[in-house]
């Protein structure tokens, strides 16, 4: 597992690195300079990112939260102080673990595991949500195509669906693709 540590303090980064090494995690890179951090992390391609900030300023947090959203990887953030707005922003940005005043080497591995599990759980939920949205959009497209057939051919809804299904089977396409093509053709042809 490749782990990136983002921390401007060499001493704090060493605590995290020691905790990782004690957990037999040795593929670690420390990034002390945040200048161009997105490109550096992209080149390193870590599996997990651990970010440590002593007193995060709003601008620092926004920069790191944007990085977290863009990376699509588990991110654990350690901060010495926080407030409700900082925690909410971290959650919205997809930070998997946000630890306030908890930087101890023996806690690194459990926090890392938590970040990975939470990231994977949210990724599954995001995938399921995307699939549900896609299915709903497909259903709406099919319903609109059925309504068009009902209106244009003066048939009932089951007959309209049967016509869409037959056209899909005959052409080796999905019903939603046939429905979309029908709606597009109707838009282009209009009332001829």
C-alpha cells in the first residue's frame, strides 16, 4: 500500500511515518512542501493520503479539501484544533477520517484502516446512487417514449411498451436506447 504524508513539519511527519512502519507499512512518501501538491501526489499515486495540519487556516483547508475531492482516494486528516465549520467542510469534501488532537503513532494504523473502510463504504454508496439515478433516468425516457407512441399511434401503454421491446430485440439494442432514438426522431421530425 502506497501512503502519502502531507505535513510541513518534519517532526510530525516522522511520528506518522514511525506509526506506519510499526504497522509494517513501508511504501511511504512525505511531502513537506504543499506547493504543487496535486501534481506531486498524482505522480506518486498513493493508495491513501494522510494530511497533518497544526492550526489549519480556512484557505489551507479549502485547498486540501479540493485536493481530497479530486483524488478519489481515502484521505485522513489530522488537525490540532477544529470547529464545526471545519468538520462539516471535511465531510463535504469526502475526507474519510478527520482526527482532532489525535496524532499518536499507535493510533495511525487504526485511523488508516478506518479511512480506507469509510472511503470504500462511501464509494459503494456513490456507485449505488449513480446506478439508481441512471435507472430512474432510463425509466423516465422509456415512459416518455411510451407516451409518445400512445399519442401518435393511438394505442394503450402495454402495446406501446411491447412495440419498444420488439424494436429493441429486433435491433439488438436496449429498450432505453430505442426509446431515446424515438424521442430524438420525434423532436427532429416534429408534426409532419
